[in-house]
């Protein structure tokens, strides 16, 4: 993806791309977000904490289809890959642990595991980071790879006092060995909504290119109500991109635009939203098991038909209704939403944006209710 997506607000970047006749970049962005193409790697000793972290990132538990097993199936020096069952291009890589002895050549390890292919790398431990971990981090920084993070796994048995002592000691060790601004986070593998994982996500969003950051966001499970809101905002940027293409900015003849003017695009987006917001039956049932709740209790909170099942018929009805409602939409408002070079606002653009944004709002509201109930918020 072009560097145009770096450091800018996504929707403003997409507008800029259309303004400069770069509709192919908007189409690429739309595809990347729908696919969630991302590679995250985890370095550290193999054990229950590491496996639990991998599974939690995929919204899974031990024993679920596609989950990482408690006993790794690969040799200690080999790499294991765990694609997300619902977002197959979102891949989590279990990398071999670093040696604890010298000599250690970070460059050799990085070459062996194909380090550059990972969008972000987590260096994990249950105690203070080892010297070789710091050497690897510094080597990555020297190669301008800034998305490398230290993670301290917090088991459920460890006391808060012990955890703070390890955190303090770890930061002192990192600074003493040349890490000026340590990217260090305490994470509970089985409960990512706790401790520093939300802060880690915020820092990754800042460090990653715009499209990659959104891809991570859309593929993660709905851990908190705040994350649901972030997903909703990301989907509205995706809707803007799809509506712009379907709107057919007619001043620019692009072959694929005509094929985008179809409800199938809306179905793809809303299907992605249903999976991303963990509203499908399988996700809701899994969440209920994880929280020791009755699945029917959480399923009953889905009041939007699209939360339960995304069908082409339902989507077409919503698009048709939006078309009929356009008479009440201010033309000036639509013109403001479109790129500046579009001389006349497209009703196709307005219809798709209105229909999909309303659907996303309804689905996100269902997701917020389910997450709040599962986490016991508001009680």
C-alpha cells in the first residue's frame, strides 16, 4: 500500500486519493480493510501464557477449532502460524524463543524467522527481559522497524505488588541497556481488556501505517465497549470508500467502478462488520462459554436483523429505502461528503453511505450491549 496512508486520518486520506484521480488506491484500501491482511509475531518461551495470548488475539480458547494447542506441534527452532478462523489473512506467528546464552547474533535470528515480513513483533516474558531480547530490539530499531514491543505476561496467580516490582525492574533494565523509551506493557493473556493491552493497541495504531492499524482493529475480538466504538468508526471510513466508488465519480473513467455499483459490495462490508463485531452465532456462543453465561441470553440482545444474519435481500431493502429517503437529504450535505472535484453529488454515493452507516450503527449498538453484559459493566 502506498505511503499516502501513513500518518493521515484514513477518510481524509481516501478523499485526497480521489481528488488526485487515484481511485485504484481507494479500491486497494477497501480490499485491504475487508481482508484484514496483517502479520503479528510473538517471540518468547513457549508455554500456556504465550499460547493463551495467541488464542485471545484470535478470540479463541484452548480446544476451539483453529486455536493454538497447549503443546506446540512444532520443533523449538521452528515457526508456527495461526491464522484467524474468521479473518484468514490476519496471521499470528509463534516464533522460537531467544537463546539465553552468548554468543547471540540478532541478525542471524531475524534472518531465520524472516523478521521483515511481520507488521509488528511482541517480545514476551514472564520475568525481567533478558539481555538477548534487548539486543534483538535494538537491532530492529537500527533497521528502522519501530513496531517491536516488550510484553510481560501477568498470570492470574501473581500479586499486584509483585507485578509492579517486576514492571519497575524491567524498565530499569531496559533503560540501562540502551532502550531510551521502552515500549513495555503488562498483559494478562486470558483477559486482554485488563492491564496495558488497550494502551498497546493505541501505540500500535500510532506506529503502524494507517491501513495496517485499521486491519488489526477490525480483526481483533470485541474486548471492550471502547473497542466496539473504534471498530464502528473504522467501518464508517470503509463505507465512505465503498460509497465513493459506487457513487461513480463520473469525471474519471475507471473500469472497475461499474462493478462496484452493486449490493454485493454492501453485503461484503456488513458481513465483515458482523464478524468483526463478533455478532455471528459462533462468536456469541464462544463468548458465552468463556464468561460462563447462557448463549441465548447474549443472542437475545441482537435486535438488528443484520447482527443475526447478513442477507442480500435485507441489504437491498435498506439500499432501496435509502434511495427513497434521499428527497429529505440536503444536497449541500452530500456535496460536502464527496471529493472536491465532483461537480454534482451522486445519489448512489448518498444512498450507500446512508444505508450502510445506519446499519453499522445498529450492529455496533448490539455489540456494545453484548460486551457490556459479558463483562458485567453497569452492574
